[in-house]
C-alpha cells in the first residue's frame, strides 16, 4: 500500500526559509548574550582579585586556592584554571572601565580578549584591534594574523587622491580601505621576483591575498581583458568591493613608482567605468602596487589624475616582529589546559577565515 503524498501548500517553502532564518538569528543572539555575561563575569572576578590583593595584601597563592575551590564548586565548568584566573586579573587591570567591557569587550569571545592581552602591550592599540574585530567579525585566526602583520600601522596609509576625486564620506571609507605597505611574504618569493611571477603567486594564494587586502574584496579575474578601439588591454587583477560598491583595479609593478604608471591606471579605470561598471556602482578605484615609492612623487603623480587612485608599496620579504614578553601563559598553553566554552568560540567567520584555519 503506497503512502499518500501530501502536496506542499503554496508559499510553504518561503515560510520555512523565513523560520530557519529567524531560528538561526535567535540562536546567534542567545550565544552573544551568553558570551557577554561570561565576559562580564570574568572581568568581575578579575576586578575582585585585584581589589583584594591591593587592599588586603593577598599574594599569588590566593589565585591557586580560588582556582581549586571554584573547580570543586563547579566541576562542569572549564574556565576556572589558575592560568585563566590570571587572565581574568589581567583583563580587569587592562580595562578597568566596566562600561567599556560591556559595550566592546563583551562582544568578543574570551580567547579573542586573551590574544589582545598576550600579543599587544598598550591599551590604545588593543582597543583599535578590539573595535575592528567586532565591526568586521574577525575570527581569532584573522585577529592574530592582523596583529602579527601590524595592521594598525598600515591601514589607511596609502597615498591617494580620494579626497578630491570621491564624494565624502565615501572618500574617507575608500581611503581607510587601502593600506601601505602590503605584505606578500606568504608567497615564498624573493625580492627579485618579476611582476607576472608575483601576480600568478597571488592568484594561487588567493585566500591569503584576500585576507591581506581586507574585508569586502571579491576576486573577479586575472589579466582581465578590455577592448578599446579594436585594441586589447589587460588588467593585472580586478576585484569588486562589496562595501564600497565599486570595482577595484590592481596593477602590479616590480619597480619603483614611475609617474607614467598612474596615467596607465587612469586609462584602465576609464575603460572599466564605461564598459564594466553597472549604473548603480560607485566610481571604479585603482590601486597601484609598486616595489618602492617616494610618497612625494606619488602625490605629484596623482594630483593631475581624473580617477580615484591609491599608491602603495608591497613587501615580499620582511623581518618578523619580536614576540611580546609577558608573565602570562601563552594562548597555546592556556588552550592546552582549558578547552574553549562553546559560547566563546569565534563568533563570526567567513569562508576566507575558514579556509585559512584549515591551511
């Protein structure tokens, strides 16, 4: 006897999709709320330890005793190791303002906060990375990579003519999107590498390249063909930026900046605007990546250019920064004795971050 097949009523699929979206959103809100409560609890415990050590002269032994007693009282919880209590104390010491903890730190998973404390030494820099991690949804992998690559020193540092070629506030957002220098040490190439070698290697390592470019970049193509007056022209790399809502043309030069290179890029931007850009897209932006540049020469070269262009250097080989000396255990040591709570895992990841984590 065959089962009767019930027809799906009209509109059911859309309704189901809407419910799934709402369930996922509710779960995420619940996880974020639970995370905020956990971070607030950790900060309060750290504040209490600090206050009692100062007011009553308690030594470090009290942390060991507290860890033992809390584990006995809450055996199902994994956050009360001695190492983690030391981090709670450091957390309250680094950010004594509870309002700041609630507004910013509470939006970050605990291990993001641990990374900020172990990888950075000054509060303004920690706060810069904390805000970027929240607003851009960085995974912990991306946070550590950006700290190691000193993103705060490079972001918004490219020479551009955006202020006069793009309307505000789009010009400021576009300027902050670019950086100088760009770090391509992940390619495994020496300083003698030629333009095509670098270009091909960037495409082979597109995941790392997109991470270095920053959030919002989507790869469109390599050697993108344009035809103008029956003549062929090829753009090195073409991207679309989902936040700026515009195409981004990237030209690579394995030499120092030459003024005429800005003119060539200006030509490509005109062609993309007329042949590729959709009516609702913003003006196409150009990024000229050179082996070296003189910033004054770059400013002069861009001053007479009609299109919005940024100029930056790239580095194929660089010296790694010295690790920060700290009395706290490393993140790796903490992980070895403290499994992450489900609610403090990376709160938002992208496909790029996931691939990077697996690399």
